[in-house]
C-alpha cells in the first residue's frame, strides 16, 4: 500500500507496519500534452500544482494533519 494512503493510520496506531525491510518501487506521474508551445495556461497551472502537491515532503505533512 502506498504510504500516503496509510500514513495517518500508522501515526494513530490503527495500522502496524510489517515487513518494513521491503519497499515498493517508486512511482512517477507524467503529464502528457501535445506541445510545449501554445500550452493552455490552465494546463501549466495544473502541472505546477501537481508538482508541488506531490513533492515528497509535502504529502507527509498534509496527511499527518488528517
């Protein structure tokens, strides 16, 4: 299970981590659009938002407050 899904439950003690020596491979998110030229500003804004929202340290901080 992805850490961002279980982080709050791990912190609360509702879930216990097992097999911690094993790690899933990292996953990437790609934004695909036709060309860098004439990109709709909404697309640029969305890509920037997602880049910040899924920055490694950020989702830990956000899910900790859930």
